[in-house]
C-alpha cells in the first residue's frame, strides 16, 4: 500500500496535512482538492502538503484552484509544500509563478 | 523562446476550453466561475472577479469571485462618466493605478487596494457595456505584459458574449412572462365576455333562465368524459355557452310563449341557429368551431334536424355535443307548457334517441359522468349543482344508469377528439 490512501490523505500530526492532487488536476479533481485543502486550513494545520506524485497533467483550472489555495493559506500563515511534482508540471508552475509561493519538496 | 511557446500553448488551451464552456454550459453562475478559473489559470493570476453590468440600474453585480474576500462589494455603482469612459476604452485592460481619476476608482479604491487588484477590464459587446473583469496581481510578481493583456482581451470577449447571451435570455424570459400575463388577462376577459353573453341570452327567456350556462357546463362535462384536453374542453364549454346567441334577435313573445308555438312562430324561432352563426363567425375564437356549434346544434343524426337537415357524419362533432347538452337541459328543466321530466324518462329518452338524434358515444359519456358522480368515482358534484340534490337522489337512478350504460356499451363507439375540429 502506498503512503497515501485513495482519499488522498493519511494520518498525520495535526500540524501537517497532506492532500493528493490526483492524476489529472482539472475542474472536477480541483474542486475536491480545494475542498480538502480548505478543510485542513480551517482545522488549523500549519503546513499543507499537496502531493503530485500521481499527477500527470494540471490544466488552467487546476492552476487557478491551486493559486486560490495558496492565497487562502497565505491568509492564515500556513506553509504550502508541493511534493512529487513531475518535470512538465514543474515547468508550468515555474512559468506561471506558482512555485514562488510554495516550497517544492 | 521555448518559455514563450509554452505560455502560448497554455493560454491557447485555456482559451479553447473557455470557448467550449461558454457554448456548452447551461448554468450561468457555473460558466462564470469556470471562466474566472480559466483566465486566472492561464496567466497565473492570484485573485479576481467577474461582474455583470446593468445599464438600467448603472450597477455592476459580482457573478464570480476568487480571493476577493467577504468585504469586497457585491454590487458597485457606475456614474455616467465612468460608463462613457469605459465604452470609449473598449474591451482592453485598464491599469487601476493609472485610472484613479475616474469616479468609480475613487469610490472603490479601498476595495481594490485591499485585494491588490491591478487590472479592470470593461466587457463591451456591440457597443454596450455588459460587465467587467477585476484581476489581481500575477503569481510571478511581474507586471502584466502586452501579451498578457492580449490574452485577457481574447478571453474577455468570450466572457462578454456569455454575459450578453444571458442578458438576452433574461430579456426574452421577461417578455415571455409579460406576454403570458397579458394572455391570461385576455383569456379572462374572453371567458367573462362569453359568460356575460350567455347571461344576456338567458335573460331574454324567463322560463329558461340559466339555460345557456347549463348547456355550457353539460358540454364541458361531456368533453371531459371524452378525455379532451383542458383547452379543448374549455372550447367546448364556450360553444355551449354561446349556442343560443341567435335568440337575441328572436321576438321575446315567441321565446316566452306560455304555449306550444304555431308554425309561423316556429319558423321564426328556427332561424336562431343561422343568426347565431352569423353573429359568431366574425369573432376570432381561440377555441373549437364555436360558430358551427351554434349553427348546427339542432341537427339530428337521422337528418331530421334543422336548419340544413344534415346527416350524422356531416354534422360537426361539437354541434352533436351541444345538441345533446341542449336537449338534456330542455328535458330536465321546467318549461312554460310542462314540468321537467323525471330522471328515468330522461334516461329512457336518451337511450331511445341514441343513434337517431344523439351520437351513442356522447349519450354514454353523459350518463357515465352522471353515474361516476353518483357512485362517488367522481368527487365533483357537477350534476347535483345543475339538477338539484332531489333530482339526483331519485329512486333507482344508479341501477337505471348502469342498465342504460350496459345497453349502450355494445354499440360501435367512434370517439372523435377535438383534433378533428378546426381550431382558429
């Protein structure tokens, strides 16, 4: 079994929450990711890890949703970490300035 | 160079998706939310919003927002100068910092500054302002380039069209609602006029007071029993209400004669179907052949009726219904020269004349409606209201009706629907 379960989360200390971005971060997946991230932020986590290990493609809506999550996290002073980002997605995030606001692990 | 190419591909993908979203999506709020995501995601914009502009209220209402916070105004007013400037500017991003001179930016500067909004894009479609985009800073921290602004313009045009389509749809819906209300009012006026006419016709004959109204109601009952649609049934009722309109021109002494009228008087009275037809013909009735019902409601299946002595299939169906309703009322109400006939006699008369004067399936429909009311199958007490409780509680009425219905059932039944009648 992988480190993360199907729901994209694993038991973590309260300070750190992990959310999986799924295989294709588009509107449908993005809304789920956004919902989960907001729940974690609301519950007061200090570090939000978005796991891209399974993510092959991120489209414009996905980027917009991630920026929304980052904006919210900045509002609560929560650190956002992107993990497992593939080359193509990393290039996209760099080009659009997303990586300026997060730590890439 | 490669970075530029990738940017272009990414923006192009978003633009294509936006075009699809706008043409396919049915829900306007959802379309706006997705449009905002696409524009933000294509250029990496931290936050923003889309507003729909009402040129009547001079007000912009937020229809989609990302990261603008609860304090951002949901509705913003524009003065004429703002609107004029935005229309002159066209669909091109305005740098908020450089537009502080406009009243709009002075009024809402706090809201813009609080959320670090950098660009305001008026959405103009066919020289009309339909909305606006509010865009925050780019995630890169860089200023917007002319390339970015061109992408925003291209996407803004799509969003403007979507808002314009929405406005048109709302306008069409508003007008459709208005038309519906007008139609309902006209319909009410029409039915009130018909009922007023029926009352006027009945006033002429003191012995048959309420006759036209009752015939209208019996006609309605028969049409309902035949399974006609509400519109068709209402049309049939109107035909019943107005069937005797020609009597308005007949001498009152003939109509009110307390004896059986002579041949000359009878000839005078018998003109009323033709006169009624002439009166009703120029009126554009929304329903079935109302004038034909008036003209032929004294025709009989066996050709012994008047004015034209038509046979069965030549008689308009609506006239056959009115004929039955008219005869049924004549039999069940007092006349100057006789009392109303008891139920058993009426049923017997209807049975005997079924196929001669009356269409058998119509007799069945009338008796079935009566039977259903007496057995409780039909909850509405229509016959009781028209004939009176005492009449409907006549001894053995239910078995009589049952027998009559059994007797009429084996006959070939050809139920014609109102489709077979001309609808104006």
